[in-house]
């Protein structure tokens, strides 16, 4: 069995809250390169992020979430609806049990995220959150929220937990 990669500090990687990837303080302009780096991004149990290859492990500073959900499509109504979210790196997920909506923040400043798997999340852009709010309907307990993938997600801000 191969030894785990060693931590390499050959350059400073950072992902800003708006989803912009930086290397040594400069934006990485090539979308293909960002997607390549995103494909090897890992989050450890400690919450730290790394780019991990078989040869090296490079730390990454993440200001908020490493990705941003920038677009939404919805199909169907009520409990049978599906909401698809597209990220800034071209990934698509369907909001549901495998990719739940997570709300943090306060009533005045909600911070919605979608879980992408492996501890990675995408911040839901404000415009997408407004689209979700426009689809809101009363849930099983009367609170406003959205259905997707057979799961009801309350849109009650200020709850620091996965809402499902």
C-alpha cells in the first residue's frame, strides 16, 4: 500500500466566498483548471480543505464554502417536485436526501447551503435562494419551504442544522 501524500506548501490556494479560486493571490481564470482542482478538493474531519493527489496534499483556505449554487431549475409540484441546482464549476445536484438544504445565519441574514457530498458544500447564491422562496409552500407543520426529491426543506432561516 502506498504511503499517503505529504503536505506540500508550494503555493497558497484560496477560494473566496464568491467562488473565485486564487493561487498566490491571483484569480485562476481558466474554468477548466478550476474544475480540475475542484475534482481533487477534499475536506478532512477537522474541517480543513486540501487538494489531494497521489503525490501531494496542498492546503486550501476556503472563506465560506468552496462552491456556489448559481442556477436552479424546478420540475413538478408539491411532494413530487425536483429542484436541480447548478454550481459555479458546472456540477448539478438534485436537492433531496442525498443533497440536503442546510440553513445557517439569522432571520435577517439567512445563509443557505446545499450539501454536495464528502463534507463539501455550495453556498446557495442569493438570487437562487429567492427563486426557492418564490416556490415556497406550507409544509407538513405549516412552515414555508420547498419540496424536492421527496423531502420537504423548511426555509426558516437561523437554524444551524440540516433541514429535512
